[in-house]
């Protein structure tokens, strides 16, 4: 029997928002409990904007709108009496949504987005499972992946069911006679999606601060230069090559690998990045420090900040359980308790969305032309810069060097002839880079420019404060002996 003019009360609307935010936040902190990293928004981006950054806004917006549609479906089914009120039935709805998503939707998305890269057969170089490729129940990430998704959907259903099952002390539904919003109003879902999408993308990003690990002879005159690390590279990838700058982030407790990639440097921005090199040392990279990865098999891990993320994840599950237990009772304080638990779940989900305990680091290295716009290794990765092709490099072997360059306010630095290809990436401040007397290039934070071997470079501090840059240089190794 159709319920005419079903209205959404304040608790219903609050529950709908909390369900979406908790679902999104759960995937950000679940790795702290040992679950694999899963990137739902990145999966959507893989379909619609394949060559974009995995965390592009369109994927988040479409994901939020999709979840809003699921909320609307629940409310319509509940309004028509096809789903009874209550937290238990909300849980059952969550299980059904999980099954439909994993059994039907994921394979369809995976088919549209194309196959994931095929790992080479042994003894080939290992590759990491792709957390942004949709497959049947995401089982390619391991047996815990569907459990991870199930918990997210149970949270989603629990808060929806508990909010819709709130009754007043007189036994009537909380939405009867209360100021409310009609389900049939199409602006509700759109407005809610836009508000949530704005919440997701309106945030402050921490500004990286450079550090120093020792001094060396500066190539630039007029600037202080500190070497962070050097590494020997026998040969560069065959064909045309370019310099790539990736910004990466791992949730607390997350691991990536084992895999092997291109040679280069990892530079810490926030938290600690642990890189275990097969047959070699384990690098513990703090903010302002760097480590060289020589193309060997290695594993990335973020072990700092795991305890707060674990407590937050357990707290979300505890709040979900509290909603189920409270929603299954009939007592005078039920409405207030459900409202409080829903607000707490909303706050916890929003905090989880900020990915507390996540680290951030930059990877700079030389890659072949075929790697331009290639699949990113992590859902929150960003291509900060891809340079033009390297030209006229001297024959190898090569030495790669990572340095921090500091230029005082109002000062400039220069190099009369680059000894190799050099990439300049701004960490703090603003820069003007002039190459071979051409029009200066203005660079802001995390923007970069490439100077080819033999170029004349002038670097000016265009800001009021100190200018700090990363310099990645590829030069021919000096003759042996």
C-alpha cells in the first residue's frame, strides 16, 4: 500500500547524511584494522576520466550522488511499506546493497574501465593488486576485501534503519506532524549531494616543509643547497624518457607491494613512510628526508598513526552497533539516543574522511614515454608534474641527485650551464625560473619546471618569504678510476 506524502523528519535527514559520510569515511581508515586499501571514488574516475588523477572531484561527486540515490531508494521502499521501519531491517537493506554492489555493479564497472594490468609470470617483477580496479566482490585484493565493504554497508544500513525507526513516546512515528521535507521533492537528493561534495573537497592541505641532511657543493650560485641523497643508475629506460613527480598518500596501517618500479627518490611531506628494499635496508623517511629506490623489489608501509585510526574505526563500528541495539528497543529516550548516536557517527565519519594518520610523500624519477598518464598506484595519488622529454643527455651510467635549494627573499640564483637534466619543484614560496633567457616561468607550491642538459638557468624568489625547492638532477657518472 502506497504511503501518501511520506515526510522525512529531521532525524531521517540527519541519518541519511551520516550514512553517506560514514560509508565514505570507513574506507579511509579500514586499512588500520588490516583491511586492504579500496578506492571507490577512484573506480568511478577510472570509468569516466581514465587519465585523470584517481582522486579527481568527478569521481567523488558521482559517488556521493550514487549513495544519495541508494538512500532515496530506501526511503521510497520504506514509505511504501515494502521495508519495515527499524535498525534490523536497515541492516538487511545494507546486506542487499553490499551484495548487489559486489556481485553486479563491480564487475560491470570493471568491464567498462578495462582490464587491470596483468602481473608477469614468475620469476617476473611482482606488481601490487590494483585497489582502484573493480572486480567481483573485489576478491583480487584478498578475502578481507568483501568483508571491508560489508562493514561499510552495514554502517550505512544501520543508521538509515535506526533513524527511520524512531518513535515518539506516544508510539507515533517521529515524522508525523513535524516540520519535514517531502521525499518526492527532487531537489532534496541533488542539494544533499552538492553539499556533501562541497564538504569533501573543501579542506586545508598541509604545506610541506623542506629539511636538510647534509651539505654539498651547490650547482646554483646565490643559493644554499643541501643534498638529500644520490643514487647510481646504470641505464635509463629505453626510448624517450621524462621526469615524473607523483604525490602519494597511504592510510595508517596500509601497505603497498611488494612491487618494483622505476628508480627515483621518495621525499617525505607528512608522517613517516617506510620502504623495505628486498635484500637491502629499510628506509624510514620522515618529513624533509628522502630515500633512493634503485628499481629493486620493495614494499611501502605507513605504521605511524595506526592506533588513533584503529580507535576511530572501532568507534564507528561501536556507534553502528549502538544504533542497532537502541533502534531495536521501545523506550522514551530512544529518539534522543538515536539522534545523539547519529550525530556522533556523522562526526566520526567526517573525521575519518580526513584520513587521520595518513602520510604524504613525493616520488620523483625518470620514466619511459609509455608511462605518461599510466595507472596510479594509490587512490589518493596525484600527478604533480610530467616533464617534456629529456634531450641530449650524455651517455650513461648516470647519477641521480636530490637536493633542497633555498633562496632568500628578493634574491636570485643562477647556473651558467646545467651539467645534466634538472627538475625544479617548489616546496615553499613562489619562484620565477628563466631558461636560456626565455620568458620567465612562474611557479607556485608543487609546480615544477625542467632544465635540459646544457641550459642556462636563472632562479628568482618572487615571494616575500623564503623560497624552498627540490632539485632532481640526472647527470652522467664520472669515469671510473
